[in-house]
C-alpha cells in the first residue's frame, strides 16, 4: 500500500468511497457527495492523501480549515474515509499517520474531528493517533428525523506551535 497525494484524477474513486461512508449513516451529516469543484474549494490544498494498492484507491484523508480568521490558520478539521472493502486492514492507521506528518509539515498545530458516537472505529483510530476526546455535543443536528450527538476530538502537535500552545 502506498500513501500518495490526492489529485483531481482520484476524484471518482474518492467520491465513491465518500458515498459509501454517507450510506452508513454514521460518517457525516452530509446526505450526498459534492462535485469536485465544491469538494476542492472546501479543503486545504495541502494534506490531501489517498491510500493506493495496485492502482486502486482504498481510502482518503484531507483537511478543512475551521475559520478564515488568521489566528486559526494552524487549526484544521480531519476527514478520513476508508473503502468498505479495505476496512480493518490498517489503511486508516496508515492514512492518519501520514496526515499527521503532512499537517505538521504544513504548520498545522491543532487537528480536530467531530464523530458520531456510533462510529466507534473512527473514534478508536483518532485516539490511537493521539487525539483526545474533548467532549460530546448532544443533539447537535437532526438527520433523517433523528437528533445526533457528535464526539469532539482534538490533537495538538508536539512540534508545531509548541511555544504558542504549551
């Protein structure tokens, strides 16, 4: 398995994996996958990765900015999705490890994630990568007629912004 930069040429495979995640009902509040232009505009230009095996995309990870304010320039939100056929094979761990490394090279000092509590595998993956559970926002949004809680996690870089965040 190789971890490589995600490009526009990967979009069909990335979108298909995103749609698989949406179909679980436990990956995102989104109900449909956007087109490339919308997805591209909503994610940082750096820190976009795919896991590839024999030319096939097994999963992807990317970061989104959390605010346009300059004081939050080093804070980003994680998106990570693994193809159903590739789950429980270490793809998530490989992508997350590479994403953390790339984020630090890009000057990101804080990664955050919001995960439905039912998505236990994703919470475990994030904790394994050094994220801590900050808390749970109860009934944050309604999806398909059901209120959903969201577990908030964050990871502070041990090298970027150390003087700023202690």
